[in-house]
C-alpha cells in the first residue's frame, strides 16, 4: 500500500493527514512541541500510523510523498524569537532598514489605527543599527562596476560581526540584482571566515528593484534561517532513518511546494505559506461548488491572515506585510504565478470556520495560540479538518485523550 502524507505544524497543534492509494484518508492531531517542533511532527505521524494499524517505519517506507506546511518561521518572526543577525550593505546606506519607506509606520495597520497618525510607531528593527556594517563598493543600474569592492573592509566587517556573536549575516548591496559579483564575493568570504554562520544574499532571494524591500527580505531570511534549518534538518534526518527515501516537499507562499533542501537556504518563502496553500485549495473547492467570489481566512494563535478569490482567481500582491514590515517576497512578482496575499497579523484566541455554505463546512485546527503563551482547551474543539487537507464533508469525530486529540478516519465525498 502506498501513502501520501500531509503535515501542518502550528504553534499549538500539529495536524497530519494520510491518504492511501484507495483514497481513504486518516487524520491525527497532536500538540506541537515548541522546544523542538520536529517531535510534535513525528508524534502526529505516529498517531496516524497507529490508526491505520501499521508502524511508523512501515508508513514512511511506503510513503510516496511527504508534504510539510509550517508556521515555525512565521511564529519566530512575529514573536521576535529569531537568530541574532548582522547586515552588510553598500557604504552610505546603513540606515535603509531603519528609515523604511514613508508609509513604514502605517503599512498593514487596520483602519482604526490609520486614523491616528500621531500614534504611529515604527516596528522594532529586526537588525539593530550596531549590527549593520558598510563596505565601499558601487554597481550602477546597468550592472557596471563604478567602484570595486574593498575586500579589506569586507573582511573587517565580517570579522566584527562574528565577534559580536551573530548567528546569521545578510548581504544586501545596491543593484546586486543586475550584477551580483560583489555579493557573491562577500558570501564566499563569510563562508571561509565563519562557515557555521547562516548567510543570505539579496540577489538570491529577491530579484526585484527596491532596496528597502530587498533588505527586509534578506533580514527576515537570516532572522528565521537558523531556526528553520535546524527544524527541517531534524525532520530530514529522522525520516531518512525511518525509511523515507524521497524529498520532503515544503509549502511556499506561492501555494506550491519545493524540496526541503531549498527551504533550508530560503525559509523566507514559508512566511504566510499556510494561508497561500489554503487559498489554493479553497480556490479548487470554490470552483467545484460554483462560487466565483470567496473570502478565505486562517486564524492561528499568533496570526490571522486572509485571502480573496475574485472572479474565480485568487488575488495576488507584490509584497507581503507582517507587523508593518514590507517584504517583496510574494508570489505576485515571481516567475511561477502562484498565490499570495498581503497578510494582516494579530493575536487572536478561539476557533473559526474557514468556509461556510449550505451542506458544507470547512474548518482548520491551526494553532489557537502558541502553547507556551495560551494553551488551547482541546475540549472546545469538536469536528475539525486539518489544514493539510481540504474537504467538503467530514465523517467521524475527535475526542480529548491524553492531552491531545484522538485520531480518526475521514473521507471526502464530492457533492
């Protein structure tokens, strides 16, 4: 028997859904483990395998594809629990990250806060000014080298950041999108001087004009990079030991998936990937049900995100906004036209329906709050469908058992 596994790691719960080759779906729900999210993931997988009646090893050895959706990076960003990050930039542009755009104080704010301009405040910078270094170099807009890279300054900048104890270094130089040679040279120097430090270059992440947005994207990638690298690597290592032989496929903000090894280098694109994936699935469901327009919401314990389907197509955005930080990382500009949204984030505790219509209810038990902040009273949940699967009809029920929710079988029946 062959299986396909979908897993969603949230701040409070980890949901798992397994489909066998006959189309039968088994789902399970287990508490997430913030101290090591990979533990909760394998607990959920183990719960599914127990329900099916096979061992975890047999399940993974027979799994064709293992799909992973995760809010680990998003939660680290929203809670400001990321890596100590340094930035290297072109001389004279040290304060770009701090100055922001003119709308930096208000972008992403709800209307009731937009009305009180005098109360607007900039968010705390992901990288403090003392951890930003400048190097002498300049590339013009055509890609010509106006001023060669001062390698002595670059080496001094790297060594000073390493001495500060940074876990990650982002490199964002002017016009690197048309000529990345200087960024590549600095990256090579970092890897030689401090091979254990996580490194991101803006030209590898965001091939788009906009110095501020590229810098924010690079800073975010570094901020969540070490956390995501450790999380994904643990999953890869253990799943391989248990017999899984194929790449783990991780959900992206485009609504599609990429191999986990790519995510280790570019975790930025997992930010808001859950809602984007939900929007992709909901688009399919809305078409099946005959709805051209729909509002899709995703409420977790750390963030609340929305997406819109208009005239049968998901709306896309050219940037993603989180806590008034604007990053150019989204599907709106990528070569692969996926799904994206500008996300408004806030902390909300409670359950929520994702989609309602006559005879159809779709629910998703994302984290109601990070377990360390506000544990979920699981007895309040009754009949939920994991966000790793999209449904139009659920069969069975969940019950509280041993601090988690007992797994149950579930099948999808088209209308």
